[in-house]
């Protein structure tokens, strides 16, 4: 398991919605989380406030460790200097969707898919489980009302709630115990050139 307590995980593009939620989740779970991004902002400040060391810009020198892995946002190109350096040094490089897929295999995962409404519905599912006396973990593409800017938390319950994003067929990497498809519309034409390919996915 790549993300056990004490393991170094460097997130490239850490201020994005998905990676910032992952950072929060991993930090709470005991991983040694670091990250980089191109600009500061409210999410950056929140992550720093959690004790996560951050580096501005993308530079090979930011990979100041020998063991661990690198997780890159979907928005980060393959030629990113930190990603290139990680591969050169033999460090494992994962997409965000691959990291989420691995975490979904560690506890019963409830996944919410659909063209629209994934974040709000996933958030409502977390609240419903809490209302039933559970404390699920979650990794969302947005934050829950009243809980700050980050959409990731380990929780003390057995379940994990995640968004199942269809971009780049990311949701194929998940291992959910149960899932919901809210709706399906033509979207992400760079991945799904026609309705048949979307339906098959």
C-alpha cells in the first residue's frame, strides 16, 4: 500500500480541487504530504495551515526525497519537470485517478458518477451517513458547507465516499462497493468522440 502512515507523497498541482482534497485525506491518515503548484491562494494557505510543506512553481529540486511517490493532477502535463525528474529517478508517478482508485480498495467505497451533480450529491451522501450515526471518509471535488475549503477527510467510519469522474475514463480505476449514476450527457469530447463510446464507458 503506497499511502500508509509515514510514507512520503508529493502532489504536483496540489491546489486543485481533487489533489487538495487528497492532500487533506492523506495528511489526516498520517502520510508525509508535500506539494507544489504555480500560484498561491486560499487553498494553498489552508494546506500550509495544516502543516503541509508547499513549493511555489515546478522544479526538480522539490523532490528532496528518495522513497515515496508522486501524484500528479490531470491538468499537469507529462513533461512537467517534477514528473520527469520522478520518472528519471525511478519514483512511482500516479495520476490522481490512480491514487483514488487505490484508496477505494482500502475500505468499502461509495462512488457517485454522472455528468452533473457529483459533488453536491456526494456531499449529501456524506451528510446522510452522518445522520445515520456513521463518520465516513470522503474525497470530493469540492468542500462541505461549514467545513472549510478542503473536500477530504479520513473519518472514523468504515465507508469512503468519492466522486467517480468520467474524464479520461478515470472512474474505471475505482473499486466501489456501490455506485450511483446520476445522469449521462455528451461531455469530454476529447475522450468520448461519440455517444457510443460514452455509453460503453
